[in-house]
C-alpha cells in the first residue's frame, strides 16, 4: 500500500474506525468534538462518501444492522489496518509541500500599486492573527489533550506564528523600498 493511495479524508476516517467501530453520525460527532476540521478538509456530507470508497477498497466492512432502527456500523478490515499503518508512517516521515496562496500573490506583487500591495499584506497579517487567536482558543478549551493531539495544535500554532513574523518583516521592509513607477 503506497501512501498516495488514500486521501487525507480516507485516512482520517480509517483511523477513527480503527479506534472502534462507528457509524457515520458517530464519525461526524468525533470529528467535530476533537476539532479535526482544524487540519483536515472533510465535510459532514462527505463522510458517507468516504465510507463507501473505503468499503469498495476492502478497507472497512459494514456490520448489518440487527433492527430497523439500528444504523450501519463500520469497522476496519485487516487490509484497512495495514493501509492505516503504512500511510501513517508515510505521512510522518515524508515531506509534502503545502503551497500557500501567499506565494502566488507575492509572485505578482509588481502588478499592484504601493497601496494595494501594502494593504493586501496588512490584511493577510490581520487574518493570520485572527486565525491564530481562534486556533489557540480551541486548543486551550480542549486541554488536557493526549500528547499527540497537543503536538498537532502546537504545530499549527507555530506555523501561524512563523507566518506572522514573516509578514511583519516583509511588510516593514517593503514599506521602506521605493516603488517602481
């Protein structure tokens, strides 16, 4: 199983099912409760789609409800367990670039006038500061957390702080530079 065979959403759902069998609504609740949408892009409506894809790949198996009111419950298969371990190892040890929209904006910096450029960078700084505060609030509301979840929040927070420092330095530098006519 190669790391690229599962999407991030599939890996997330597979990992949650490896903890214990769950139905789709349970998955939604745990994703929401643990704040997993802070680092993943999985919507409520896509959970059942992901479950269907994993089932077709033979990585999860649906347990048939025993009563009409019971919900279909999913659990991982041996193939799913192996894929989860393999892709988790791959995700931890392999670097995958994350291309920020900021870089696309910077490459076209010269198309803007001075006010547009500086105001746009300042607006990004404000947005990053707001996001940093939001993530920190979520982090502190959920403490104590398992060490690995704590590390995930610290990673996200450190990225936002690093971007803030970069924007501040770049903005200060660009404000002192003469603007081409």
